[in-house]
C-alpha cells in the first residue's frame, strides 16, 4: 500500500515528466488521472479491508467510468457553449478587418499625442479584447495593423513591440475571456459573475498601460514621437466606422450586464451580430469563411480536450488529499494570507516562464483553489488575480507566447528589444494585482451589485 | 540552413483533406445552426415573443457534443493540443525522436482505451434509455460520435509515429490563421 499523499506527489511528478517529454497537456492529465484513479481507489478499498484483487478490479471500473463519463459530461456542458461561440465571434472580428477600424478610431483620437500611437494600440487592443477571448488573437490582429504604423512614425522598436505584446494580453482579462470560462467551469463559479468581475480591472489595466507608455515617452521622447493631428470630421468619421463593432460589444457585454441575456445567449447573439457586421463590410469571402470555421474548430479542440482531461485529473488529485496537505503546510507558515498570495503569484510568474497559459491554468487549479477556499478568499476575486498573473506569463521571458507572436510579425526586432519594451507593462500588471489586493471591490463591485439586484 | 519539410505520405494527405472538408461542412453547419438557433431563441422567441422554444437547451447540448467531436481529430492534425516543448532544444536529436515515439505510443494506448469506453458507454446509454431532459434525444449516438472522434485522434497519433520513423519529423496540417 502506498500513502495517498505520496501517490499525489508521484502523480504530479509523472505529469511533469510527461509534459517535459512533450506529451500534449491534455493527454498527460488524462493518462495520470486515469492511472492515478485506479491506484488511488484500489488503495482506498484495500485500506477498508477489501480483497486486493477485488479492490484493483473495482479501481479499474471506477477509472473506466470516469474516463467516459467525465468526457461526455464536459462535451455536453451547456455552459461551455460559450466557448465555440465566443471563439467564432473573435475569429470573425479578426478576419473581417474590424480591428483596423478600431485602431483607426483610436489613432485619430490619440495619435497626435506623444506615444499616442502606442496608446491607440492599447485602446484598440482593449476594444478587440471585448470581441475576442484570446490574447494571441488580439496580439496577432492588432500587431499586423499597428506595428507598420508605429514603424512609419519612427517609434522605438521596444515601445512598439512591447505595447502590442502587452495590449494583446488584455484579451485574457476583458470579457469574454477563454481563461475565465475555463476557471469558472473548473471551480464551479458563475461565468457571468467572473466576466463582470473582469470589466473594471480590464479598464484600469488599460489606463495603467497608457500611463506606462507616457512615462516611457517622458523619459525618452524619441521612442514615441507624435503623429499627425486629425481634424474633428476625420475623428468622427473614424468613430462612425468603428460604431458597428462598439455596438456588438455594447449589446453583448451590456446584454449580460443588464441581465437581458445569459452568457450563452450573449455569446451566440455576439457571434451572429459579428457575422452580420462582417457581411455588411463585404469582408467575408469563401476563403475567409473557411479560415473562420477551421480556426474556431481548432481552438475549440484545444480548450475542450483540456477541460475533459481536467475533469478526469482533478478528482484524482483531490482523492489523494495532496491539496489539503498543501493547505495545511502553507497555512502553518508564519507569513499570513498576503504572504501566501505572494507565493502563489510568484509560482504563477515562475511557471509562466515555461508553460502555456491555459495549460498552466488547468494544471494549477486543483492545487491553488483548495488553498483559496481554506483561506476563505472570494473565488471570483481570486480568479481575476490568477488571470492577471497568467497574463504576466504571456509576456515573461523566455517563452512569453505574446512575445513570440510579436516576433513573428516583426522578425527584424531582436527578442531582447521586445522584452525590454515589456517591462513597463509587466510592472503595470503587478501594480494592478496590488490594487486588487488592497481594493478587492475593483473586481467584486459589479458581480455583487448585479447579484443583489 | 533549415531542413526542408519532408513530403507528406499520400494517405496522410488524403486524411487531411477528408478531415478539413468534414470539419468545414459538418462543423460549419453545426456552428451556423448553433449560432442562429440560440440567438433567435434568445432575442426573438424568449425576449420579443415571450415564447421560448421548448427543449432548445437539449438541441444545443447535442449540437455542442457534435462540434467537440468534430473538432478533436482536426486539432490532432493541426497540433492544436498544447505541448510544452521548451526542453526540446536541449535534447539530442535521437532522444527527441525516440522519446516522442514512446510518448505517442502511450497516447495511442490511452486514447484507444478512452474510445473503447466511450463506445461501451454509448451502448449502456442506449440500453438504459439515457436521454436529454425535455426532448428525450437519446445520448447513445453522441457517445458513439465522441468515441469515433477519440479513435480518430488515436489514428492520427499512429500516423505521427509513422512520420517520425520515416523522416524524423511530423508534418502538421496547416490552416489559415493557425497562429490564433
């Protein structure tokens, strides 16, 4: 017989070995979860006095049942309907050139300021984030539009690439967000409340990014020279062109906020409206439509297989009691709640240097959520902290995914230059976390107000 | 100089075309149906006419299972299932190749078991009359659909192993905008 805690530790170690050997994250979790469930249940039954052969047979049956049952449970989860719908909405927004309209509008209003193009990129990223739940999609789409413009106006490479990489991360925080959906499903929180909790932090982080740009430009004015000043008619025209997109955002997010739509309904209405806007803009060809369908199905595959795997893996880890042991260990340390939170955030930052964001989210949830529950942290608030910590991973060296995306759009810019441009935004995110710790209401105000209505 | 991409065996090229077209036609139809049906039910039937479609949730649930089942094999060929490859550059070429073959073999066994169990659960669902709540749509066929999907992923892993043994490299199916 093996101790359950040791089994949990061995399970986690096996998982990391499989990940290091490049087994897909979902398959690693499925494999460890399946084998672990057999051993953990057999172990438990032998401990209660059952005959060894019978206990192993029972353990195998439970694991078989989990494997198929949890897979079907995840694939038929009504709340997860928002996944393909919001991905579809983001893909349609990406291929239809709406991102260009958003950037043009932000540029006409802010481009004449010092660092204005970089600020316009951040503002447009925030707008695009409200249509797309993916950081990478935001970085790719806005990068293709904004980087050539910033180059044209002689922006410093580090500020230009840094602002695109950082602006892209807003896609993960501003609803709809793929990360929030996964967090909500795995922690049994309301997707709607989590989305609402992301609104103010998303807006404040956008402002912090713009302040960071201003500080950079104050220190080094050559890095962000002002662009041409647009007249009022041009500004209003650009705002008009971005109107349909802003309308879709208002109807989708506003519909959820007012309780007019549930998140599932809002996602489908948003996808349909984005499709209609794309049709109206005549940007849908057979080729773009093909690309939208394949991108949507592809991203759906990524998210669902990982959720299915998490549904198999999380019960195994819970069964071993490892999370409970960790809770006991952490709470016995003389560091207080803030100390524990700092440790968790540091671990996220460390893991973010090597792991892909969604993988990191799914892998850490079974361990960190019991800690948050034991310390009676509000899981919605903690979700926003986790999402921002994950965002930092997206731009942290050496494998910040958004940095690689920006590098693929601007191959002539050295990685070191891009990472140099990241730091002001990285510190802005840290400041945002500090603000959320001091003022949890930034995240909780909207969900609590709406729940009390 | 960068290595040239190895040529793709004809059978994998054929699989890619079949997967792409099945995903485009059936996946596209399912996405379109789900979007329009859910939006119309929400905005027009429920809000405007105060007469929501009875059992809409049941239909959307089975449509979601179909979308998930259709997406998994495509994701297997495009490399959508996330791998952590930051250690690959520190591995010798031989270790990288053979460890990948072992990992894919393990993945194949796991997926084969999962497909078998899903198929088995499909049979049980049919025997015990498991259905959706309102429209009583039987779950059995959707278990079978997921089983076929997972089995297709297992077949893709076998073909990956074949590619690795043949040329030391797996050539993925590329779709436009795959970087998203």
